[in-house]
C-alpha cells in the first residue's frame, strides 16, 4: 500500500505544476503563432555553491538586458535553448509578498537542475540593509512606541516617522523568525480546492492552464499565537525527526486566517507520504520593506514637499478645444473629472474618490476605472510627447487597465511591466504582447526602449524596476496612482517619489474606507501604516473642503451615493 501511494504521489508531482508548459498564442491580423513558455522550478536535492552564489548575485541585481522590437511583442522570440530554466516562485531580494522589483535571467544547465528551495536562498540578512537601529529595537522589544510616532507628522518628521513604522514591521518578522510547527500532517489538495475557497481565475477561454498541487496545513487562527503570514513568504518543511535540509516552499495564500497553501518543489512531492509528519518553520520577505525604506528617503527631499503636504496653488493648463470622448457613456461627474485631469500639471495631486478601479471578480472597470481609461486615452492622443505611468497595488488592477487600453493604444506604445518571476499563468493572455518575457522570466527593456513607450503600467513596488533601469524623476508627464487607498503610503511612494518630477501631473484614486491589508506589526497598524497616502491627503486641505480643482467625488447621478454604480465600456 505504501509503495502504491508513493507511485500516486510521483504521478501527481509529474502532472501538477512541474511539467513544461507551452502557451501558443495567435494574434489578430497575424498568421504567425507566438510561443510563450512558462516553466516551473524543478528543485534539486543539493544546490551547488556556484549556483547559490549566482542566486545571491541575481537578488542584488535589478538589470536585465534585452530590447523590445518596435512593431512586435518583445517576448515573441523564443529562448535560444530548451534547457533554459524557470521558477514558480519569485527569486528576488528576499521575495516579498508584493510585486517585486528585481529581475534576472535564469541560468542554463544541461541537466535542467535549479537551486533547490533551501533556506540558503532566503538570503537577505535582516541586518544587511535598513537594519533596525539598536535604540528603536530596544523599545520595540518592550512594546514601547518610538517617540517620533507620538509626534505630529510634518515635513520635518516625515522620514523618521515612516522609517519607525517600517522598522516596527521589520522587528515583527524577526520576532517570529524562530516560530515552528512540530509534527504536523501536510495535505495535498489540487487546484480545484482553490476555486472552492473563492479563487476565480479570469484567463481567456483559450488559455491553457497548468493544474497545481498545493501543500495545505492549518495554523492557529489567533494572530497573537502565530506569525502573520502573507503570499510569497516562505515555508520550510523538514520530516520530523530528521536532520536533513528542509524543503523550501512559497506561500500561495492564507485562507480563512488559518489554512496555509504552499507551493513546493518537485523534490518534496517525490518523497512525500500521506502519513509523514513534518516540522514547519517560516521566513518573511523584505523586498517591499526595502523598497519602502528607499522611497521614504527619496520622498524626504525638500523639493517634494508639495506632493506630501499639498498646498492650494496649482499650475493650470488652458483648455479651449471641446473634448471628444472615447466613451460616450460617461456621466457628468466622470466627464468633469477627466476635464480637470487634463487641465493641470505639477503638484499638488488631483484626487478622484470613488470605487476601486477593478472589482475582484469582474473584468469590467468601475466608474473610477473608466475615468482613468478615458483620461489616459485623451492624454495619449493629445501629444506624442506625453509619457504616462499607471500604477496600482495589485497585478489584477494593472492587467484590467491594460486590457481596457489595448484596443486604442498599439503594442509598440504600451508596456506592461511585471515582477521578474511573476508566474506567466497569472497574466491574461491578451496582454502578453505588451509584456517582455524571455528566458522564462519577465524582463525590463533597456533604458532607450523604456523611454519610447508612451504608456507604462506597473504595480507600485515593481515600478522600482523602471527607476533602477535609469528612468529619472520627471520623465513621466502624467502619473496615475490607482486604488492608492489600498496601499500603504511608503508603498505608494515607491512610484511617486522615484518617478514624479515638479511638472508631473499626479492623479490619485481611491475609495473611502479601504485600507492596506498586509501590515503585520500592531504598533505599525495603530500608529499610521494602515493609513494610505490617499486617505491622508484626502483629509487635508484643500481636499477636505471638496475644492473642485483638487478633488472629484464620483457620485451616482441617480442615488447620489458612492460605490453603487458601474458601467462597462462597449468594445
């Protein structure tokens, strides 16, 4: 019976999530088929030291060479060798749960072996970059709030205030780093289980998807008795009673606060047995925290003050030509918002308050999303010199906005920037031509090519890749910080502080009552990290007085209320 079970598990490992996947994509107007390969990591039992050093180097590097052809999808050329490698988890500077900013090219090997999911690859030492200062660490150990967090947020306290909040997050991850579950049973539900938990994929009907097997186990539902786990944190499983290296997996999601779903490498599934017990420990990603620390430093420049603490003066652009709207279904509130967006440049930002741009289980844009779509198209057509950056907290929103623009903006003018090791299965098939995908990871074009794109879309954190490639503050004439109410302020600053210049028109959208969901530390939650940039400036003047030149509330013309109204644009 044991032998039979092992055979079954081996077959499942071969079937679910570890086979080479070929996505064949046919584009309209082209007889040529594009092949996009998504290949999952094949974990090895022992990662050679040379490969581990290479992984370290990749984590510290954010440069990917490559270019984008002007008239063809940048990912369309197939990799040169079938031995190119990939990984199902993002390998970046400690793998954060948010979209990452790193990029690297997977190395080739004749044996197709990759570094195993071992603790050695979770390499960011918590004491390496932006380490918690000793005096703040001593306070946090005693649950004492650092003094700066009791002061009023102002231009003079901004940097230290948010740094302290981020240090509280760092300390939390250190505090729980030695937590371990002992002698637990791991279950192997397949992808159908995910759908029962509410996961609804929105791929095209023709998109071939790979089934996956997840490892499932339960943790205490009480947050005080276990670590706050997020997608893309790490789980390490070692058979109980053994002293071997643990198998490293990436947390896919936490369901109902107590069910953890993890993706492991093939070597785990080949040795797994249903009756086997495991000791499980965890490691946390710091990529987003590192980007946030860097962004807060950049935002502290005195020249940036009017973005952080907006005044009531703004540079206006005279507009006399009547607008011809792409979407004729926009109501009077939406049209007014678009006209205001087109009428200014530079700080302070313009705020649009309404629904989040994309709804969780819908392909349709909300009323706010339609305003963003219309404004981008109006800006795009008004001048070939305009450069537009659209950022949002999550990939789903960026993907939905890309889909809404692709019929009016050619591929050669629009780039969808992705985290290097975002899984290709999660990208809607119809926007892949706007991505750069080669050698089994998402790349970032050269600085020369990036400057040519007139519209770029990215998550807040992944926008760091643009900064790292050399895009300077002020390159973009317009910046849309979409659904900023769902992101922490430091997360939003990754895009704003690194890429906005004094003449950049910044548009911030958000929904009242929405808050970031990934803050772990109680001190950080209670002292302001849960308060978004959108909410903070919305509550300040001139926005709180609803000055029409600074804010537009998207009210339902019929019910006179928010969040109850949605249009779908006709294609």
